[in-house]
C-alpha cells in the first residue's frame, strides 16, 4: 500500500492492484480487510504503536524528567523523520479522515496513563494534556510543511522551548 501511495492517489488504488503488489489474491485481502481504508488505518496504527514505544522508551527507568531537556524528545522526532512519508500521509493528507485525531489520542493516552505533572497545576490536567498534545501535532505539521528541513534535534529544542516558555504579550500588527 505504501509503495503504491508513492505513485498514485489513494482513491485510485484498487484492491486488485494492492493484492498484485502484495503477491496475494483478492480473497486473501478481503479475509483480512474490508477495504483499502481499513488497511491504511492499520498501517497508521502500526506506526503509531511504534511511535508510542519510542515515546515510552524516552522516559523508561526515570522517576522524573524536565520538559526543558530537549534530548527527551529527540527519539520521537527521529522516528517521524525516518518515516516522513507515512507521517505526512497521516498528519497532512486527507487520506483517512480523523487520522490527526488518532495521532493525538495515541500521544494523549501515554500522557494520561504513564505520566503526571508535579503538584501546582491549578486546572484540569486533562485540559493540559490536550493542549500539549495538539500543540505537538501543530509542531509536526509545521515540520512537514517545511519539508523536514530542520533536524530532529532542532525540532526537539523547539518543542522544549515551547514547553518551558510563555509567549507573553502579543503585538497587534494592524492597528486600524
């Protein structure tokens, strides 16, 4: 499927073509998937599961870590960088509606289940979780749109900066 997507639009790829490239027949395909959308969704889930493992590995064995430490998120950015095509499809394309939300839910579930902030957050932690997760998505979208010009290390530094900095007062450009 991924090889075909490098050459053709998703809606143009037939089950027959997928089966041909996979060296199986249509019956075999349909014994596993209802349609090509389900196949691509499963591919996305596999990559997200692997991304989740990279995320979890980044804090494995630690009691705490600082969001100011950019080295913490480098493995996540490296994984996305090494799988640019898939994450571009997932986060930018309209190939599977809702794939951005699935990405965010994957990250959010880790934050919800495996991490917690120290005392001192005065409002609902779930709100913080969604805010951070969708900000993370925004940074990935920016990176994809810039054509992955920045290194994973640079992107990790940017994320750490955003996590630890308040942007402060905003200047209105057009004063009319």
